């Protein structure tokens, strides 16, 4: 009841009705088979909160019937809007496009496969009403994900948490509620490397968590293959911390220390005991080890340099081919 009152207040504030209360942003890549179930579960939940909502579907270069499916939904309800990208730019770029086109007072990124349960939105809105600018939906369990994925995610976020000065909450995906102020702050970040979870965390603002059980995919297979996840993991690491660069320095210092000590020992031994020929194993071991370490360090530098290169090109993050239901083209 309290919530309704608060929502009414905000709805009255933008009497023009131009900016809705809630924007749900859904990146979609080949999700044709999910669309019907998605809408049938999502819209009743939204409707129960307020009628002032919009759903922004981003067609991320799908090759199946996704675009037609979204258009069909747009025709049925003017609150459903479409942003169609010119090709597959990846989830992070699609989400960025969606945020840029959203106009709601609160914005929630949402997965098309219903791995983010719509019911959680009600709870998020309640927390928002209490004055929090960001409401994170944290996964209590990840029954829907494989053991390997759960374990690697766990280790990765532990590592990232150690290295990065921006605390990126573990077990939390893109599913979260953000106040308009937070979304506007995100628009100010110009970088090409979009690790959205990190950028969201970087923006700050008063944050609170709600918990939910993450179910399995509703239909179809994951669209974020192992390759994409690996890229994303690297993006997260290299764009949120320069610790690996510093680590190469320390690694160099440690290895040099051992190398010099060993060289000193060899010198003393040669002077005292004379020339000792055998030593193939130790030479090979040190040559191979040093070669490996140097290549890894070069690789780490390459990761940063490559990102500097990408940023310097200043290419747009996405190209919009077509929109529906949105008055301003961005
Ligand atoms: N997605 C996208 N572009 C891509 C890959 C995925 O827009 O290149 C969307 C996808 O349609 C879904 C969401 O991002 O709505 C999450 O993808 P998925 O469920 O495949 O990832 P997972 O849940 O396995 O991490
Ligand atoms: Mg999924």
C-alpha cells in the first residue's frame, strides 16, 4: 500500500506521462522461443506494481525469429519498445544500448531466458521506495548453472575482489534495479570495454541486496559460450585493475633475486672447486622457465596495450539499425 502511494507520487511528478516509472531492459540474441513465455510471466508482475512501465527489447543481431517476435509484442502494447542493432555486438553492448534508450525512473536489466525471476522485481521496487538507489539481486543458489561454471565464477570473483579497488559483488549478475540517477551516471562512462557488472559497481550510490534462487534457462541453450565468458572475464580483470602489471614487476624482482643468488653461488663454487661441466638440466630448466615467464609478462602487457588501442579508436559501442516505439533516435 505504501509502495503504491510512493509510486503514485512519482508517477504524478512526471505528469506528462512521458517517462515511465519502470524500464525493463532485455538484451535478446536468438531468443525467439523464449519471447512468449517471457512476456506472459513478466507483464503481470509489472502490471501489479504500476501501469507506468516500459519494456525495451534489444535485438542483438539475432538470426532467428526474435526480431519478428518483438515487433509482434510492440504491436500489441505500445509500452513494449524495440531497439534493433545492426549485428551481434554482445550482451554488454546490447545492455548499454538498452540503458541509453530507457527513460524510466528506475531501470532493471533483465535476461530473456527468465533466469532472473520476475517476482523479484516487486521486492526490488519496495527497496527502491525505501530510498536505496541500487537494489542488487544476489543469487542465493545457482542450481541452474553447472558445477564447473559455479566453481570458476566463485574463484574468479574471489581473485577480482582481491585485485580490484572497485568491490564487485559476487553472485550478482546484471539483474538489479537502478535509479535514474545511477543510469545517468553510467552514461557518462565512455569506455569501449564494457564490463557492466564492474561499471555498475564503480558508479556507487546507496546499495542494498535482495536474494533469490537462480533457476535454469527456460528454453534454448546459453548464448554466452565459453569463449564469450572468457573474454568477459579478461575484460573484467584488465579493465578494473592494473594489479597484473604490478605483479609482473614483483615477479621480475623475485626471479632476479634467485637468479643473482644462484649466479653468485656458481661463481664461488667454480673458484673453489674449479670448472664443473655437468649442468645441462639446470640450464635447460632456467632457460625454459625464464622464457615462459617473459612471454606471460609480455602477454599481460599486450592485454593492456590492446585495450588502450581499442579505446583510442573511439568506435561507437553499437549501431542501431531500427527502433520501434521510441520517439528519440539515439
Ligand atoms: N545475449 C545477447 N547477446 C549475446 C549473448 C547473449 O543479447 O551476444 C542475451 C541473451 O539473449 C539473454 C542474456 O543476454 O537474454 C543472457 O544470456 P544467456 O542466458 O545466454 O547467458 P547466461 O545466463 O548463460 O550467462
Ligand atoms: Mg541465461
